[in-house]
C-alpha cells in the first residue's frame, strides 16, 4: 500500500436476527449529550428507527460522552439504522448548540454477538456502565435497567423469553412484567457474580 492510499472499510456482517453490541462515542471523547433533553432526543431516534425497521433493542445506556445499544436486526442492516440515528441526532445537536462538524467518532463500534451464549451477560454489562463511572446503576434513569424493574418506557424490548427455553422458566419469570423482571434479576445475581466488569 502506498502512502496516502485510503484504507477501505470492511462491510459489516449482516443477517436477519444478528445481535450487535453497538458503542457510539463523541468525537475526541467530547460530550455528545449535554443534558437530559439531549439523551431523550437520542433515545427517541433509537426508538423511531428500531421500530421502523422491525429491530429489537434489548438494552441501552446513555452516558455523557458515549452510549451502548444492544440491537437485534431483521432484514434491514445495522448500518442503515445507525446511519439514520447518528445523522439525525447530529443535525439536532449542531443546530441546538450552533456548531458544525462531526459529533460522533467517524465510525461506531459494532460487535457481532452470540445471542444464545452472551445476551444476558451483555445486558448485565451495559446496565453496570454507570457504576463503572461511579454513578448508581440502580437509580440511573438513562439505562434500560429501569425498564427491567418495571418502569416501562416503551423503548426497550424487555419481554423476550427466547433464551429461557423451559415452560417453567417462562411462567416463573414472565407472568407479570414488574414482578417477573425483579425475579429474573434475583435469579441472575448469583450467576453474574462470576463475571468481572470490563
């Protein structure tokens, strides 16, 4: 490769049902969510486009300079969904703060994950993000953790007994949404104590 040659990006792997752990960061690690309204604006865009393209959002957390999303796509590739989320939020942000240029890093990170093996681990990891920033993960409102304990906002797809194959597990943990979520968390705590925070 000659000096100055442009490195071509590899296309994202896409197939129906693919699960991605998506991480978006501010350009130069700058804040991209200055206040609660910004966080809500971003979440509303996530909700709009995941519903439009029949994707599922299993978990999210919005911090000041980055966000984590756990998305399962259908027929529409993740690149299309994220392009619309990022572009429309950038337009909103630049207009609000009277600025131009990039808001996010040039390319978001998208890790293709094995749903059967890692779905619960990833949800746990994403929900613990505020704690790693010395913020209470229980009370942090910009996380889907709130939806799993019964404060349903209609953004996250929390009713997904796909990974609990037995009829017993499904009845025990998903009979009533608030109680089911709390039981599920109590059930998972001993399991996840073996996982260290990254």
